[in-house]
C-alpha cells in the first residue's frame, strides 16, 4: 500500500533529502471498505476466565476476540491507544463511556496497525463530529480485522478487573458461547508469547538521514531499539537527533561498526520484559551500551529492560497503569508530574520484595546483571509508590516507566527528551557525530 498521509517525521527537516515514509494505521480507511460479510453485528457475549459473562452488541470485524482483558481510563486519545503496540495480546476496555465521538483522523496514529485483539466499550459513536474525521471506530477496527463489543457495563467490568486483576477472556456471537467457553478453558497468557517480535521492525533504517541543527551542523545519531515503538517517540527523537529506527535484536557491535551511533534509546512495547525472546536481545544491547558508557534512555518496556540489565527484578502488577492521569513524583526535586502510562509490569527496587514475585525469579533466582552499572530510583508513582524511573549511577543514562511523548497528552514530562539531548551533547563535547568524523 502507498501511504496517503502516512508517517514521515523527516519531511521538511533541514538537510533531509530522502526522508523515510511509512504507513499510518488510518491509511487503511482511505481505500474501499472491507467486504460486508466480514462485518460483525448482532448480540455478543464476553466471557471471563473467572466465570463472569457480559452480553453486548458486536461491531468491528466478524472474528472472535480473545486475550488478556485490561482497561484504560483516558477520556481522549482512543486512536492513539488502538494503535499503540504495547496493547498487543490484550483485549482493551475503554472506561470512558463514549468511544469515537471525534472519529479517526489521518496521520495521527501511533503505528501502522491496530494492536489490541479486541475492544470493549459502553457505546461507540456512529456519526462522529470533527473536521478531520475520515471514519468511525467501527470502520477502523473493521479495516484492521479487529472485533469489538459494545453495550457492555464497563463500570462493572472495570471493577472486576480492579478486584481480581487482569484476566483472560473471549468474546463473539452469543450463539458461539459454548465453543468460546471451551476455548477459554485452554487459553494461555499472551505474556508467554514473544509479543515484541510480533510488533517490531526487522530492518534498520535512517528516518531523517542528513538532518542538520539550527547552525547547519549534523545532529547526533541515536539508535532507537524498536520493541513496539510509538510514532510520537520517533517524532520527538527526530526533532533532536538523526534517528536510526532498528530492530530490537540488532547487536551493539553492529550499531557501532555499521551505523556509528552516538546514543542508544530503547522503546516501549508489549508483554513480559523477562521473556527470553527479542526483549532479552534488546536487554543485551542496552547492557553493552551501559558498559561502553554511551548515553542511554529507556521508556516503558525500555525502562524495565534497563532495570533487568543492571540486575533488578520485574514483576506483574495486578491491573497495571493504563491512562493519562498517573501522578509521578521526582524524588530529587519533589515535583509531581501528571503522566500517561500503559504497562502491566514494574521494576522492583533493589533490596525490597516485589508486590507479586515473578515465577521466573522464584525458580531461577534474581536476574543476572549484564552490566556492572548500578541504579537508583529517581521517580515513583504517587498512588502506589511503584518505581517510575531510574538514574544509572556514574553513567550518562536514565529510564522512565511513563510516556513523556504522550499524545494527546499530558505533556508535563516532555522536557525529558531535552534532558536526553543535553546528556548526548555533553558526552560529545562539541565534536561531530561519529558517522561524520573523518568525512570531508
């Protein structure tokens, strides 16, 4: 498919003559709609692994929805949530009762796809009202083959998740209830899958090659390890760096020898950070960057992988932090920021017991530290005191659990990208980027 609006953060940047252009998830709405026989309709039922059931009306694509049921509390940003790769493997419940009132817009998605395996809401809006709207939430889900169920008591459903924790579920036509119940009995957690492999890219590409700063000098090159990266993270990075968008399993040696990077970044993403697949590969690359004392920044899953790389444990939260109103305290300045978050796992601070021990650490002991770098907790959640950010001691590196690039917001934590840029500039000490040194 050729992108009509697409994703191309390098367009218009000084020095960029061949900007990368990718697909925005909303581009699928611009061609003709899907066949009618793929459209879900009629009565449906949502079954939970604890025996609960909720009836509703089906919409979106006519397929069975199945995954780990979670909820998000955002009042806006539904398109961004639907296209956030961190929701891979999950069935997403929206607590805000009106889903899609301003519709779907071109060019504002967070990836090229819709990642939840199903959507649950109270009501979806059939006639959205916005000047940039090109389709409804129903159209959007249908074009990506994702099912939805509405007219569900989402208050009761959310209370159940809060009380019992995230839970496996199935939903589909009510006449298939017995079949779905049997499927639910043998379901396994999506955390056991290599979800990072499912959502990440397989090759490396410079998205704004040749970008120059306001003085006409080349910007530093940062490698962005894609564990399920959101487009707005790439936009924020490309405003400050020349960005190498690369797979999570790229080796540190390749980044240095083949790409001459000046800094390293690790993104958000889905699933268990302790998974042995591509999340572990990204952890290994992060650890090598720390050992070389390279500037390093991690967000969300990248924060968890940095913690694991330095020997900290991770554990699964009861129902996670998903929404745009999470208060975070900076333990150094005392400042409180309201942040956007989307994660189901957390880093455990050194020397304390986790709220819910991970079975991997119970059977194998604490994770092996791949880097000798030590960390200290810099940010904590004001609600439950879970770790929200780490500073790496004696290294130009840090990580945060929340999303400073949050779109549509809040933007309290946005200056963290400038902080990372300042760290990189200090390490370079006025020198040219590695990729430009020795080039006449």
